[in-house]
C-alpha cells in the first residue's frame, strides 16, 4: 500500500481542514494510507475524521522562527518514507524542500486560498519563495480556477503540472430543510423571522464586521423588525462584532453562536446565506449552503464567482460594501419567490458539479497518476 503524507501548518477549524476531513472520510481503502504532519499541532477538529487509521504527527514548531523544526520534519519524513508528499498552502510550502532533501519521490503542493496578508497573491517576498520551490513540485493542486490561473500567470507554474479540483459537499448531510420549526435556533428567531446566516472563522479575512454593519442598517429600515442574524464560528473578530450589535441595541436579534457541531441543522434554519470575505479559495460553507437550497450573497473574490452566479443562485457584491449588502438582504427578505428560485438553483448546481464522490475520485486519480513517478518534476528548471 502506498503512503501519502499531508503537511499542514495547524489542523484547526477551517475550510481547508474541512475539505481534508471530507477527503479522508470518503477515500476508498486499499490503495493509499494517509498520515498528517502538523507543524504546530491540531485541534479537536480531528475528531470529525471517521477513519481512525489516519495518523497525526506533530513537529512542534515554536512560534516565529524555529530553524530546528526543519530537522524534526526531515526526521519524520525519513521515518514515514512516503510515496507522495502533499503540502498545503503557503505556511507549509517550505516542507516541499524538506521532502526533497528527505528523498520523497513525489511532491504535491495544494493551494486552498490566501490569507489577509496576501489577498491577491502579489506579495513579492511570498512569491519569491513560491518560485524558489517551484522546480521541486511535481504537481500543483488548486481548489479553484482562479488559483489555477494565478499559479500559471504569476508564479510561472507549467500549466501541465497544475490540476484544479473543486471541493465536494455531502449532499445527504446538507440538504434543504423539511421541518419549518427551526428548533435549533433561539425562540425569537423562529416563526416568521427572516434569518440571515453565515458560518466561518471570525477572523480578519472573513470581514464579519461588514455583515454585522449591513444587518444593523437593514434592521433599522422599514420592515426590518423581522430580520435576525446568526454567525456560527469563533475567532478574533467575534468580540468586536458583538460590541457593534450591543451599541446598536440589536444584540437580542443576533446570535453569535461560536463553534458548533450541528452545522447542517443550523444551515437548514437559515433563509439567506451571506459570506462577506475579503478573499476566498473555494468556500466549503458556500457549497454547504447551496446544498441546503439557500440563496447565497457573497463577495466577488477568489473562486466564489465560480460557485455563485450573480442573479441565478445568489448575488455578488464588492468587499466592504455595507450599503449594497444591506439592500440585498432587504431584497431577499421581501421576495419569497426570488429566494425559492435562487435556492433551487443552488441545490441543482451542487447535484450537477460539486459532489464529494467527484472530488475524492479526482484526488485518487491524481495520486495514482503520480505514484509511479520518480526524480525531478518533468520540465523543471532551476
């Protein structure tokens, strides 16, 4: 059996990790075994992996500069002797070089999205590192066409060595609601309330203050008394968002729920899904909302326009545009036919193009294709 070792900075709560959980939980047995090497540990999110054969290893990298962790990583890779090394995102990119030094025969690097410090992928220092590592990567995997094109055009990756694979969503867990009771929500959020919902890490790149400000503006307009806001997730921006709601006198009409494990049930209780991110790869939460038959309002960044077709299954707006987001929330709240039409299209798009089965098959086929390859990447140059 061949061995794939995945290297990540930290396995916490996030879209990349959610995609890895879906991959591990649905990957067919018998051909590959998977190990995950974390540079800085992991959280309880690992409990979502059903296959207990997935083994986690911690390099215990200290915060900031820790040159010794390169040697520890090299030792782990020499011990595991993987057939394929699969690093993910910029924070794990240097592991490609360590994998080469450790003699790993096939090296894959995945791009899942960029952080707030490099939203458009133009950071000169980061891109120098990407170009330095490029000759040692056999295959790039991206979750969106946007990231695929960026690697080719900005980083100079050979198009033949860049494969785009969309994230998949579990269509059985995430499906349109059939129960109108919405008992998972606070009592005042049920009945004829219009629930605007979002799920994600409450960190800078997700820009949840824009959603909160838009909700406050919409709630103060004529007819806004029906509006309720639910944000599921935790992070550094949560306290600031709560302060905005408190100061506006709307804390009783918003629920910042923190991290939850009942995401499908919560999404099924929403009427509209909003993602106000400053940057995205391909959002798992948008896919999950679409699978639940929800219209989606999101920023036109990264790979999001590949999921949300403006005017078909939702609407797109510019990052930070509070006024437009407020108007779109009010439009959906007042037009049930529009909500139903866009929600139906969301579900149809999931069924047609974004299944977990298709995602897993694409990763498996890529690993199989590469697993016999040895040495330097085809066409690599220094």
